C-alpha cells in the first residue's frame, strides 16, 4: 500500500437483515492520513458498514480492503493495525479503567507498556484505578479511545464516539483525534451530528438508506458553488445583477450570487455605483448540505 | 496465552469468584459436618444418624464437591453473558477476530477456576472430616490424584455447557435460568426416572467417584453411584462435545 492508496476501499457492499436492506451496494474510499466523517441519519447504514469493515457482520456481497488487505481474509493482520469503537464503548463496567486497558492489550497479544501513556493522553491517568461504572459518559468514551489506540493503530474506526458527550468532552475528544490524524493516522468518525463532523473532518462520506449519497473532500462538498456579497442595498444590487443575466437572491444584507466570477460581479455592481463591503466564496453549512443530500427534513 | 490472561483478568478482578469460593467453603463445611461429625454429637432423639467414617469420607466428600455443578455454570454464564448483551464481545473480536481463540481461552480459564474452587471445597471438607470425623486413615495418594483429574473433567464439561447456553441465548439471565434449571432437573430426573441415569450428566459427574457407600439415606439420593468409570466418562465426553458444538454454532450463527 502506498501513501496515495486509500486506507479503506469498499465496492458493491450489500447487506440485508430479513426484509430490511441495510446496505444497497455501497462504494467508497477513505483517504489515508485524514479524518473522514461518515455521516447519515439514524438507520442509514453507518454501523452496519463499520461492522462489515471489522468482520463483525458478514455482508451479502461486495468487497472490502483495509490498509490494502482484503476483509475478512486478512482480518487477523488488519485488526492489529486498526483500532475501533463500535456503538458503545465496549468496556467491562465492573472492572477498573486500567484493567480494561490490560484486557484490550492482552486481547491484541500486546504488552502493557503503553497503557499509562495512553491513559495520560486521554486524561484518565488519575482515575485509572476507579471502576468504569463510576465513570461519566465522557470518561468512558475517552477510555474507549485509549483502548482503541493500544496497538498504535494506523487506522481508527470510531462509530458515534461523540454521542452524548458534553461540549467540553467533545472538544477534548476532537482535539485528540486531530492530533492523531496530524501524526499520520487515518481516522473515520461516524456521526449523525453535523457540527461534530464539520469541526473535525477533512473528508466526508454521506450515506443515506444504505447507499452513498456523496463523498469527497469536505471543502468541495461545502463549496456552495456561488458567491456571497455583503452590500448596503442588497435588493437593488440583486436587480442590477439580474438585469446583467446573473442569478442572485438575498437574505438580510447578504446577497447570494450563483456565479463564481467575482470580478464580473464587482464590475457589474460598480458600473451601477454599488460597492460591496465583502465578496467571498459562498460556503454552505454541512447541515444544509446534509439535508440536501439525504432528503431529510430540517426541523 | 495473552487471550487466556485477558479472560483470567475478567474473572479474577470481579467479586463473583471470591463470592463463589465462600459459598463453596460454607456448603462443603456444612456437608462435612453433617455427614462425618454430626452422628457423634447428635442428641439421642436423632436415633442412628448417618455417618461416613474415614477413610471413605474423603471419597464421599470428593463426590459432593463434583456435585457442585452450578459453580462452572455460574462462572461461565455470568461473566460471558454480560459481554454478549453489550458490545464487549464485538470489541473483543475487533481486536482479535479468532472466535476459536476466544472460546478456547474461556474454556481454559473457567475450567481452571472451577477446578480450583473444587479443590478448595475438597480441602475444606477434608479438614473438617479429618478433625471431627469418626474412623481413621486416608485414601492412598493415587486416589487423591484421581480426585483432581475427575474434578477437571466435571469442570470442563459443565463449563462447555454453560458457554454453549450463553452463546445460544446471548443473555446472562436466560443462560443462567436454562443451565441451572437443567442442572437441577437433570440430577432429579436421574434419581427418579427409569433409565435416564445412563445419560445424565449429573449422574456421570458424581458417578466418576466410587465411594463404596451403598447404604444410608444419601446413597439413594446421589445419582450415578452405580455407573462404571468408562460409562461415566463416555457420558461426560458426549455432553462436553455437545457444549462445544453449541458454543461454536451459537457464535457463528449470529453477527457479533
């Protein structure tokens, strides 16, 4: 596998549970060394996809490659290079955080040398001897992250890791993921919360009803394909632009112009003695892109 | 080996195991007192109380220990059942995808833990019988060694059944109800129903131990006292294989 190869390559993945089709021919690539957001409404197929990647569910058809190796044939190798959180943190509540880390290391066939460093990395060194049942939700999520990192993985699959965390917990968790990606790890984070993903992801995969609705770099998906103009009299400016054959609409003092030719927009307005205070690329929010792609109703 | 260590950590760091050891000690102490010492101190209104003298008392004690079939069931079902009803099992497989490795590690750990508890129970019984029981003498060393491997056979078979039940039901509560219900019913049916003793796991578990005791109220209530050693081992091998198959099938047939 070279650095330009995707960390994950999925083709034609299908999975049905009785009469419900959870995955209907899913194709996507996850670029290596980036944070990829895997988003979709509840029931879209996020968890089923994650489970299929890890060999926890058998797909009906399709192929999966992780780190250049086929799943499920090379799972024994892949799982030693990949950390995961699947739905819940997967911790033994009756045991301490430290013992949970020991069990994670033993299950991978590793020593216990990294445990202390990882507990410090997630800010749990002082609470390591307490039972997990006494932890807050945020502490459990951070412990689960530490357990997922025990092998120093090249690839992290995190299913809804930020779900239920308070804002401080989310911030800490996101910063840890960013650090890992900056160190070269590939991180895939699933969520149904767009703000989480927009804050952290470089790349985005949108899944809807078991099919991929969109995939690509976050910036390109959020690029609204137009221009945002801040001007004193947007209503008049809109009329001027429309008269020149440039489609535009306005909200408040902001004018959204369908054209990306900013020079022509400024020239047209200038000819009418109208001078914008700001002209920039129009960037959609991830939430609006998500609703557009998934066909979900905004509340 | 590291999978075995992981399973051992899961078991040994809980209160469940020490609690079962306390229960085993209390039960075996009571049995030892009632069957070896009570007759000597019983008031006259009890008449001729049943008593097992030494050295047969030790073989009788070993048989009673092997009858604690709830022990491997509770250990295996309680510890593993909780994993299936959460995502712990999925995370274990995400770290090590070898289902066979996990099953073998659990089998080894729960069998060993049950065996240790049996040995502990035997030690408690023997201490009380030696101190308070009538008669004298001790079985030869070969007999004591025989108790140890018989305990291992009982622990392995009932552990396999416990793991099989929990792999099929994926529920600690349901697994406990089914296995403990089976343990109770199997022993009862073996005593009271026709030829079932020839297939009963409870009968085989106690039938491995030839105590040489044929009289008294206890002998009639202990299933399997008349089974030959090869017969008892055959029954246990059959049930152990059934437990393995259940475990394997239960883990394969459903997603983690």
